[in-house]
């Protein structure tokens, strides 16, 4: 089990990996990132993650230091070199170093940082029993202020919301958008079975287009119900038959309770369980 860091092509161990305090990713969150997990030691949905990173970078006029293909092959190399049975790979591109201004032209050279750590799965009971979520008071920043499709290092809202939910005994926080519609969680997307139909908020609800969400949409017909993107509200969620969340680290995770209210039977529902199996099948087929 090892942790390995690559900074601009050079390998470091956890202790010696350092970047400048003048790096704008550190100073102002002026950076984009992706988190990728492996299945069978192979990065899962690598191209999709790196494509998303490219789009994030384009949206903030940040030039990636290399092509997506080259970053991808470096990420694979780092993963092999770390030698973990399964890894989490974090790929970060910061605007680089420069004077302490907000003018992005002041930073000339982006930094590419790849961090590989052993994958620590969530406890089995989360998948067996489902987790508890809380709808927090903080709302998503409207898309017209900050495009939610930019996966940037600025995660303060998510950190605050996540810790608010944790204080209440929850495992994730649900954020509504400025219109009061259900948007997403702090590090995951949300799905619900409402009146027998599998639904997830559309991107226009102001959410990140999760890669796991993308896979779930694709495989949903195999689980008996093609998923439809539709706006819904907290009351719809309380009355849902099933709810689950999706993310790279969690895959598909059932939800047992929201705001202390039991969802459905309070146990992972049939459609959720079938999707979990289909997701596992899909992931194994990509190895
Ligand atoms: C805000 C937010 N939404 C959704 C997700 C899930 O995305 P993915 O499935 O690509 O991990 C994440 C992942 O970190 C996230 O930060």
C-alpha cells in the first residue's frame, strides 16, 4: 500500500511532495481536478474524467500543460508504480505560481500534480443498510455566478455543507439550488424513485455532471427503468420509494433516511439493488 505523488513529471513520496506557497491553486483555489478510482488496478472511466477536466480548464481559461492523452498515460504510470491493489488517483492542474493578484495572466506555467493513494472503500454497512442524508440550509451557487460543471479546487461550500450534515449524524448533505429544487450532494449526485419512476435532477438544476451519474443513466434501462432527468423538490424526496447517491468513491450507495425521515422501507430498494449489481457488472467489464 503506497502513496505516490508526481509533480510536473517528477516522482515524490508523501513527505517530500511540495509545491510553492505562491501557487494559485493553494492561494485562491485557482485549479481544476479529477478523482478517479481503479477497478482491477485499472483507472475506471479515465477518458471521461480527463475530458471533464479539459472542459473545466477551458471554462476558466486554464491551459493544461499536456494533452489529455499524455496526462492519462502519466496517471496510469503513477498508478502502476504505486502498486496498490486498488487506488484513488487525484489529478490536479493549478494555474501555477505568480504574484498574489487575481489576474490570471500573471501566472505563466500551470502545475500538474498526480496523487495516488490506496482506495479505502466505504464500510459494507453503508451498502447493506443505506446511509442518512440531511438537506442543509446552504444553497448551491447559481450557475449564472459559477458554472457547477467546473470541478475546481474551491470546495468551501461543499466542506461547510458536508460538516453540517455530519454534525447532524448524516453521511452526506443534500444541497438545493437557489430556486429550492433538489440539486446534488457535496460529493455525489442524487437519484430517486418517485411514483415508480427513476429520476435524477437535470444538469440545469445546477449540478456537476458526475461520471458515476453518467454510467448510472446509461445502465438504468438494464435495471428495468430508464432514468429520466426531472426537477424535483424536498417533499418529493421525503415521499420517494427509493433514493441513492452516486460518486466515484461510493459508486451507487443506497439512502435509508433523509432529515431523519425513513425513505421507502428504510432498506435499499429493489431498483437500487439491481442498479448496484449492474454497476458492478459494468465496472468489471471495463477492467
Ligand atoms: C459536487 C459533486 N457532485 C457530484 C460528484 C460525483 O461525481 P463523480 O461521479 O464524477 O465522482 C462529485 C464528485 O466529487 C462532486 O464533487
